[in-house]
C-alpha cells in the first residue's frame, strides 16, 4: 500500500494555487511522484481545491496517460501496430513477460520494477518492432534484446 506524503501534495496544490483550472497539472505532479494516482491522494486534492473526488476520477479515467493502478518504475510499452505485429512483436512481449516474471493481466512485476503495456502504435514503424521504456524508444527488438534490456535495468537497480 502506498503511503501518501500529504506535505508533498500540499506543495503541489500551492504551486498550482489551489486552482480548479490546474486540475490536470496537479494530477500530473501527483502521478509523477507515485507513478499512478492513489485514491487517497485524489480525495485529499479534490477536497483542497473544492471539487468532488468524482470530478478528479473523471479526469483520470478520461485521459489515457493517467493511471489509477500502481505501476512499476519502468513502464515498458510494446507496440502491436501493423509493422510491429508482422515483425513478431508478440514474441517480444512473451519474452518480456518471462524475463520480468509477470503474467498477462499483471499490472506490475513482484519487485515493483516493471509494468508491461501493449499499445496499438508507437509511431516508429520504420524501426519495427519497437518498445519504449519510460518513453525511450528501443528499435528492432528481438526476444534476446528484450531479455538483455530487462537484465540491464535490474542490474542498474542494484548499484
């Protein structure tokens, strides 16, 4: 369970002048710290800016980039657009699940490091198959490359 730092949320709200018109900016800052929008944080922020929690929930569910579920430190998006699909992006995703110890339907690896998302298109068709890790594009991926990438990310955490 996530421990909410209400002092941090107060700083975010102050930065945005407790303004309802700054709702998206407030939510982006909160998600930037927690990697998702914890329910307690949304309720607290809603009360402080004078809107209902349902209003913030509506914003969170409308915009694809907001998440109400906890995500790993590394969000790996695997493209399944036409160019990537025909170049076996499913094999890459399957290797990614095995390398992270996750199963389809898991929202995060048991070590809290990885979230896997399959997306319709990453807009890098000429580099297919591709995936991104926290927005960084990794081109011409193979199952071997994805296993190596996961290993490198895990090793970087041990430093």
